[in-house]
C-alpha cells in the first residue's frame, strides 16, 4: 500500500525532520537515508518498520538542521609558549623591540576555530527526541496505509460480489451443456456412420460418456465458490492478508481457465472470459494490500 508521513521537531540549535513513504511491492524492501554520524539509528529504523509493516517498498529519511553558531576561538598556548621562548633566546643574543600582542596573534595557527559539540547528556536527549519522532512518523504512515487499505478493501469486496454472480451464471449455463453435447454428438455420430457404417453402438456410448465427463464443470464451480468464500473470510478477518489473497487469485484463475477449456456452449465461454477478466482486476487490487 502507498502512504506518506512527515514529522518535524527540535529547537533553535537542533532541528530534525523525519519522512517516510511507501509504495506497493510484493515483499518488504526498506531504504534508509540518514545524516553522517547518525548511521547507528538505522537498526532502530529497521526494527521499528519490521514491527509494523510486512509488505511494501519503503523509504525512511532523516534531515537535520543545525544552524551555525558563532565559532569559538581558542588560543594555541603550546605554540605561544614556543614563540615566547624563541623570542627570549633572541633577545638574550641581541637587542630588538619585542613584538606587540596583535603581532603574536597574527602568527598562523596561534588562534584556532573550535566547533562546539554537544555533551553526552545533550546528545542522549537529541537521540531520544529522534527516536520519538521516528515512532510518530511510522504511526502516521501506518494510518495512511490503513486508510488506503480500507478503500482497496471495498473495491475487493465488489470484485468478489461480481465473481459470485458470474459463478451463479456459469452454474445456470452449465446446466444446458448436456443438451448441447448431445446435439453435437449426434452430428458427430452421423458423420462417423457415414465414414464407418459398422461403428459399434457400445463405442458410441463410450464416446458420449467421455465427452460428457470432460465437459462437466461442476467441480470447478464448487472450487470457485469455496475460494470466494475463503477470500471473503480473509478480508473480513483483517490484518495482513495480501499474500494469501494473492494465492487465492491464482487458484481462481486456474479454475476459470479450466471452465473456458471445457465450455461446450458459447454462453459458458463468455462467462468464463468474464470470470478471468474480473479475477485479474481482483488480483491487481490484492497486490496493493499488505
């Protein structure tokens, strides 16, 4: 199922945005996009997604916004000590004017820019906020997927209802098959008798029985009805049912193919083709379910 969710939070010095989106897929496939230094959160993301989503192509991303504060400046006292020691040595050897403080500070490396890093407590609080934001984002994503699932469920219920009506039509049409088979068989017998006048009546009876057996679609119709009942129960039970419904669609299509191959009357062929078309529409919707 498809869905999208976004959650943002933070403060003046640390802002974050979680985004999660999913599209249809036969299995679960997750991609994480995390900022440098926060790769350790990937395990948390994968664990949280696996606990709530069983099917779909998902992408979860985290964006951080840390406004730059005025950089702190630190005096390189080790370098200053070395410079002062050198100046003292030079002054002892010869008289010269000592450099002014601003001259000393202009020496490359004397002043260093230092980035402020959060302490352990602040970093822990940030990670806690990020994990809470992730949980809220996935909760909204699941809600969006469930809303779409309800809409898809209504479409699937309609397809199941259409299939039940088609099965009923096929059952009514199948009842006229014996007469159609009888008429066709009489035509074939006449043709055979002209070609082979001495054809035994026992052989004709065997051929008639064989044709009637091959054209009987009652078993296929019974299995179609059973599969449709099972699909309705799965849909009413809720939960992740996409894979099982997908399997039932394969079985429904198998029975519809057999009915088409056994059809002895044009009307049954038409109903069989409508069955196949409706089953394909059902399968397309089922693949959107978790």
